[in-house]
C-alpha cells in the first residue's frame, strides 16, 4: 500500500513538473517583443492583444502561414489550453472573480503566444523571399 502511495505521489509530482516546464516555455516565448510588420500585415494593434484576439490570430495563422500549425511546436497545445481555460472561465464567470481574472490573464498570454509565433513565421517568410530575390 505504501509503495502505491509513493508511486502515485511521484507521478503527480512528475506531471506537475512537466506542466510547469511547458508553461514556462510558452510564457517565455509570449513575452518576446512583436515587430511592427505584424501590425501592418494583420491590422491588429500589437500593444493591445487581448484574450478575445485568440480566434482572429488563429485564423490569420491559417491565412498567412497555412503550414504553421503543423510546424509550430506548441501551437496546438496552447490552443487546447486556451479552450480549456475558456470553458473554465464560462463556468465560473460570475462566481469566483479571482479565478475569472486568472483565466483572462492565461487567455491573454495564449493570444500573445500565437501573435509571437505568427510574427516569427512572417519574418522568416519575408527573409526567404528576400534571399530568393538576391539569388
């Protein structure tokens, strides 16, 4: 019985560590600065990207960089996380304001991550176009 308890505790700790590591990676990526070209290409005010911009940013990923969802390491996972947090927000919207504020911050970070990934993809695409023109 004690061995099962230790195994369960170790598995829970490992899962919590993995989730924390994953969140650290994409939160660090989301904090990168955005270029002005993203605002010019998308029309979004990059200084005011909010939780509600997630869907528009994902649609822009499909339009401007069709293969981005497959090429990006964490884009699908962040999208699933965003949906899960959005469901939590809907369920607890008026009941727990502290949780509602946390969900809004998490959703804003997800939107910001998508914007950074899209910005990097557009910059690489532009670099490839410039390199092809010079060759």
